[in-house]
C-alpha cells in the first residue's frame, strides 16, 4: 500500500477502516440485542432449538457468546486488539455458520437467534450473509498482515 503524496489514506486502508467500524458495530449490536434486547432467556431457548448442545451447555453458550460478540465488536470498532477481534469474530462466524448448516441439514424450522426475533431462518439468505462476513474478515486480515509490525492509528 502506497501512501499518496498529499497525505491521504490509500483506498485499501480506508476500506479496511470502514469494514472494521461497520462489522464491529454490527457484532456489538448483535450481542447487545441478545443481552439487553430480547434477553438471555430468549437466546437460551434459541440456542437449545438448534439441538447441538444439551443442558446446561445451551445456557453456558447463551451467556457467553453475546459477550464475546460485544467485546470483539467493540475492539474492532475502536481498533484495539484488531487481530484478536478479527480472529474472535471469524471464529464466531464459523460457529454460527456450522450451527445454521446443522439446522438446515436437519430441516429445522426455527428462529435464528441472531437478534431475538421470531422470524424463521431463511437458509439461503444466511449462507449469503456468512459469505459476506468471510469476505470482509479476509479483507481485514489481509490489511492487518500487510501492516505488519508497523504501528498504526485506529
């Protein structure tokens, strides 16, 4: 990435900044809706509906995942511990995609659990959403690797 002579940020760095802020806001919001919006009780039921883990692991999952989303989203937004935030969100997306794939394979007609609503999962739409997350996360990871060990502003 070459810096312009007038001191402006290169297009790739600006895109990475926007992706970090938007993706960070989205995961911060998603986690917050699970904790403060519809509530942990609702999210615990949503997790249990996937039939991937039994009691008490559905509750453990429901109590920890939203906080991981909130913290990683906040870090990504603020540019703090960026690589860790990217890896955490990437791991969460892999888990979410696996769970939705499991539900799709077993033809479960359940709510996603993403934001606490009753809307049933639209599987093809979720697949496209996950693809978008992976593209954005790959872009951000590439940007981080290109930066190397150089200090950078958030």
